[in-house]
C-alpha cells in the first residue's frame, strides 16, 4: 500500500465509492452518503492493516463499519441499506487476490494458487460475515420493535 496520509485514503475512496454508486444507478441524493460509507470503510481497513498487519481482521471490521453506517443512513435517508452497502464494500473486495489465484493456476503453480485462493476466500468470508452480523442485528431489533406489545397465541 502507498504511504499516504489516512485523510488522502479517505478522500480517494470517497470519490471511488461515488463512482461505483453512479455506475450502479444509486439515487443522486444518496451519492454523498455512498461516498461516506466507502471512505469510512476503506479508512478503517487501512488503519487496522497498518497497526495489525492482518488483512482478515481489517476486512471484517471494515465490513462491520460499512454495514453499520449503511443501516443508519438507510433509516435517515429512507432508502434500502443495499444502496449504501454495495458501493461501500466494493472497495474491500480482494480483486488482486482473485487475479493472482487465477494467474498462479494458469502458470501451474498450484501451491501458490491454493494459498492465495484460500486467503482470498477467507477475506470474502470476513466481508460477508461483517455485513451479515450487522444486518441480522438490525433486522432483529426492527422485528422486536414492530412486534412489541403483540401477544402471540
């Protein structure tokens, strides 16, 4: 990773997330919020990688933060959370890991392909789990709120 200040990482990822949101046809009123989720997610990822040197943990916590911020913004802006999650999480997807896995397979370097493929798979699982935990938590809280006072027979 480049040795830029954290603020520059935030700014560039903010702009990139807005680009992905435009590409995915997000409503124009949500573009700054989409940029915010991507910027915060990448900044958290970058910070955790710098202090811990662990991609798996950094991706998990970044996904948790992106998902949490997306759920909050979805309620504030009255939009589905997915509008904010996808542009925010797409910057964290390990595209280079997928590319290198395929490259090693084509080069018949199966040991490196399995190693890089496993790392990439685990990062993908960490991203999925981060989003899943927060989404499930918010849905459970919402279900409890809507069923409060309702007695089932």
